[in-house]
């Protein structure tokens, strides 16, 4: 849902709870990490001026009454630890409201929280499902915090780098058919901004319009797509864990028949940065572009940021 904002709407507010890891990343990228008093268990920033409480958990907590139960159900898709959130008592909450009627819920929730916390509370609901949506989130959160120009600048820098790679490596990238594996058991592929990045640099994504970060797919569909490049980056996994998935992938029917496998264009990378919305996203995108362009690590990425199939096969004893 679009968020109408005025420049500097909560610039002076020092109590912000971010109920979405993406927004935590962006707030830190806008140098506003010190204002974060509450974050999710999926994204906990650190630093001298940043020591937020964790206000979500894998299980959440029991609501003390019906109103709080309604609040927690509509405020985030993540289970909220009400005890911690109530202790932090933020003045602003940045989230993706999940209630059936977001606008009506937001008005009610702001009034309800203000009544029990005894201070005004603003709830800002944004959603990032595309690359442009990610860029817009930088601009929107920047405007909310009184740093509209900085938000737009951060987004433009990110977009410019992707476009530069696309222009400079066009002959290597154009029309490459790409699959980004975000999970192995079950088989999943990456969505949201990942297919958009592939398209922006002139490639062809297996799932061109997947509006969630990861989705289960059929292996037979991947085989039918006949990818030129496969990037294996399971969500939330290290590069070492990514490499170890080769054992499972090798057992899939027709694995050896994929063009990407025949040419050694299977790349194993970490499953963290490509799915983050902060500055680390460009590092993950650098691995994706390198995989598509057939570049070695160290060219537009740091050395050993990823491993190619042939290298993994030759050094199997090292990884497995």
C-alpha cells in the first residue's frame, strides 16, 4: 500500500520498530540505525550506536487480550513478541501490514497503541516485491526520515551500478537463460527483485514475475527451460552450505543434460546478500552478474565470493 509522506515526518522521533528485515536494512543504509529500538529476529544490526531489542521470534508470544491479538495478527507476517514490543514502545512502526483492510487497520492500530502507550504512534506500511519497489522504498523511507535526497541517491547508485554492468557486459549477458536456486529440498527458485535484476542486465529469468522471495517449482520445468546459467544460492545459507547441495542436485533426473552443467556454468554462492535490500544486495547481484557473464571471482566481486561447478568437482574433498 502506498504511504503518503511529508518530508521529515518522523525525523525527530528516536523510537522506531522495524517489523520487516528489508526495512531494517534500508534504515541502516540511510544511516538511521541508531533510531532503531526494535527489529525482527531475522535482521539484527550491530554497532556502537545500534543496539535494538528483538521484537519478533520464531513463535511470538501469547496476546494478553483480544485487542492485542488483533493488533499482532495484522501488524506483521512475523510472530511478534508482545512483551518486548510493549517494553520498547516505539513512536513509529515500519512494517508490511497484513490485515485484510490495511488502511482501516492502520488507523485503528495507531489509536489503540497511542491509548495504551500514552504517546502518538505512526504506522508506515510498505511492501517490496519488485526491484522498482525496492528503489521506491529507499525514497519513501528517506522522505519519512527527512532524508529524501539521500534515499533517492542510495537507490540511484544501486540502479546505476546494475545498469553499468548490463552495458559493459552486454555481449556476455544478453539473452542468457538463468535459474537462481533459492532452496533444494524442496526445489525453490528466487523471486521478487532477483528476476528483475536478471532482466535489467539483459538476461532471461526462469520465473520472470515471481512476487515473493522464493517459490517451490518442479524440476521438470527447470529442465524444460534449459538454462544457460544456474546460480545456487539457498536462502539464508553460507557458501559452504550452498556447495554441499551439489550432492542433491547431481541426483536429479537429467542434471547432466542441462546446458549450464555441460558448460560448467553452475555457480555456488551464499544465500544471504542477494536477498537483502541494503548495500549487501549489490554484492549478491555482483555474484549473479558474474555467473551470467562467465566472469571469475575477483573481477567485479571479491575473490572466492563464489565457486564454479568445475572448481567444486576438482576440489570435492575440500567441500564435502
